[in-house]
C-alpha cells in the first residue's frame, strides 16, 4: 500500500476535511477491514500540517529522475499573453462629477434624506 493516503485511497488532495470524512465513510462501509481507512482518516483530518504535506506530495512525479528539484506531475495551464488596450489622451482626461450636473440644485445635498428625494415624491408625478 502507498504511504500517501491520498494516493492509497484515491482521494482528492484539494478536498476539505469534511469532504474527506464523507469519502472515508463510503470507503469504510465497503472495506472488509476498516482499520487502515480509519488510521488514514485520523492522519488527514486531525493533523492539518500532515494533510497539507500529503496533499502537496500527490503533485510530485516520483518516477522523474532525481535532480534535486521538485517537478510537477501535472503541467500548468498555458496562458496566452494579452496585449494592453490602446490608450490615448481622451482616456487621461478627468471625468466630470455627477453632482455638477444636477438639474435642480447644481449639486447633491449631502444631508438630503430619502424622504426629500424628488424622484420618490408622489405629488411631483
């Protein structure tokens, strides 16, 4: 049996502890001897630093030649470089404030309440 519980029980290394617990319940129900599954469950759910260590080791390719460097078992997705959008002088101009264009007062009263809102006034409609 493999030393890594994620590999030995075919578990998702990115799964949270509650998902691991649910998966181990399924494994124990089907297993003739639940002791190894219970030991692995305790190892992964009661000791977070061990769970992280085992999870990270699932992504290491054990069959790669030993060069002292860790190589990823799965390759990272290829991301195409994006070109930045064209910027000209009109993008650098400051935008006008909306409060400068208020049709009633020429600005927004910072102390105005909802009851004073002319859009909500029933008599103005």
